[in-house]
């Protein structure tokens, strides 16, 4: 898919990829460069660099991770939209609430792509966005106002639990902690290393503001991060 420049000639769609995980950036670049019409002109590992790269490279599309170090994705997007409103921003995320989708679209996002669906829908999402449409919930959306109205109705009808930016795997680890599992137990359950478990726990501690496993368990129960079975 190629855009048309001012002289009417086809041009490659220029993209900046902003994600704090090098593996994600590498995977996204591979997906894009394997197809015709896309070129990655810049990368960013945090929100501040995402702003700098976008303003410097002036890409057609910025692929922006929702959870970014130093400056969260939504805040970075606000800064970019105020200074470079031409760029089309597509959010990449592992987990997003309906309220966050609404906020992102209101700020100016043109699409949201879940990371577990990147390989299947990224190219189609970018084609939709570059043509002037939106990409929401895995679908091309032409009427943004109608989509926002439907999302707001959904958000009002089904209040969503606050997850404090925890990823699905981090929420699973939290559930294990509440159940009294050790790092070794968690590693075995999810077929990951104990070092990976420690890294997940470190991220969870940072996001929730707790410092011990007991505090985390109490926090998770109090804020309904886990489903408690109260049956005897």
C-alpha cells in the first residue's frame, strides 16, 4: 500500500515504531518490511524518544506502545498531536480498556492494534488508517462518531475493573501470588524461567506501588485484580 505525494507519484508509507521491548520492535519491522509499501524510518524505546523521533522524521504513521517508560503512550500522543497533527498514530498494546480506547480516540489516535494480533492485522490496519479510516477492535471504521457512541454505551453498561496497566501475564502472576505460589511454582505453571517471573513481579511492584508479596496479595484482593472464590 502506497500513499500519493503532491506530484501524484506513489510513495512508500514511512513509519516510526515506538515500543520499549526490542523484540517487539524487531517483530513489527519484520512484518512491515516483508510487505510492499512500508518503510521503518525510526525507532523509539520510550515516550520521550517517540516524540523526538516523530517530530524529527515526520513519518506518515507512528506505531506507539500504550505502556511506555518515562512518558506513557497517551501522554506522548498528546504532545505529538499538539506539535505534529499530520501524523497518524496507531496504538500498540497488550491490554486496553474501553475507557482507554475512548480517551485515545478523543486525543487523536487513528487505530488500536493488540500485540497478539499484530501478525494478522497490522498491515490491514495501517492501510485503513492511511486511507483516512480508523481501526478499532480489529475492524475498519469509517464513522468515528458512531463508533465512539457505541463504545461509550458499552463503557457505561459494563464498568471495567482497573488493572493499573498490568499485562495479561502480569495479572496471571498476581493471581498466583494471591494463591500463595512460589516463583518456582509460577515458572513451572507458565513454562517460563524464574528470572522471568522475578521480572514480571518487579514490573507489578512498580505499577501497583507495593514492595512485598503480602502487600501485593492484599492490594490485589482490595482492588479486585483477582476473582476470589468464597465458596467453602
